[in-house]
C-alpha cells in the first residue's frame, strides 16, 4: 500500500473505523498494521464465507466483523472517525447508495477513504489484469452475480465528488515493480481462470466467454501481468454548520 496513505492514516489517529465490503480482510489488515492505537475497526460484508476468512486473517486484533449490506448500515449517524472501502465498489449493486450510507455514519470532520483500481492509463502488462477482471466480471454478471467492470479514474473521482466532501484529494497507488512473468503470479491467476472456466463449461451458451478466456490465457503467458494501479480518494465530512451555510 501507498506510503502516503499510511502517513495520512497515522496522522489521523482514528479510534473507530468502518470498512465496507471488507471481503477477506486485506485492507483491514493493512489498517491494523498502520493505526496501532485504533480501538475498534468494524468490517461489514454480505458474504459469510469471506467474513470467516477475514476473522481468521486478523484474529486477536481490534477488528470485528458483521454480515451487513452497505446500502443499509445498521449504525447510528456520526459513529466512525474513518470510513473506507477498498477495491469493492465494482461489487456493489448501488454504489451511490452505499457511499451515502458510509457518509451518514461518518462523524463530522471524519475522513472518507476510497481505494479502487481503474481501467485507463495502464501499461500493457497491467491491462492484462484489467482484461482478466473484466472477463471475470462478465462471467459473474451472466450468471446473476453482481460484479461490474472496472471504472475509469475520472468516473471514480466523479462518484466521490457526489459526496460533497471537504478537502477532496486523490493520488495513485502503483504496485511495486516486479517480474510480469513471475511463475507464481501466473500460476495464481491461471488457477482463478480455471475456476471460471469450470463454471462456463456447465452451459453451452458461453462459447464467446470461453473464447475470450482462451485468448486471455495466451496473453497472460505471452505478455505477462502486473497489478493495475489504484486511485486513492480521500476527503472530510463537512460539519453541519458548513453544509447548512453552503448555497444549494
């Protein structure tokens, strides 16, 4: 993760943090390692399986987990010092509603954090990652699971702008330089692809997706892959006094 994001989190010294669509707890693990004085960090997700993995990943820590939809957060207004969502916006059915709910439970002057990979201005090896993700998303969508394609950097900033946050800032988080033909990474992604292929073979109507997958498997081996760059967007929730003062 970005050194800049680490420094910002440390400077905030948050006591209560909410991570929405927490998945297997990767971002919570990063926050726990960064914010040593955090008293409570809550991760919410609709998947009981991923929450179980997150609990195991961050056992004996300040983290707790609750099965909950981001569109209906069961927390009182102005509860958390920091709210965050990391690489999960593309899994949401109604991202605008979830982001609005996150803002509701954020304390006035609290910090809102979004990190998400974007689809534009990536290298050729990073585009392998993007194209793979779009293929996975299209398969999930075809089979009734909410999984959207990656947005552009400007589209992500546009979503954040709708929140009317103060001091809105954005910066990129690039993956560390590595070998795009690293055998372990190629094998890891090929295993993911195989799991998606096994789902496609259950129905004769997926020939186009199968063909795309075969082409991507060739690209993975020939072009290689690097993790896509992410954008980090941060802002503060305005106090009621400032929001009421602003002219509509």
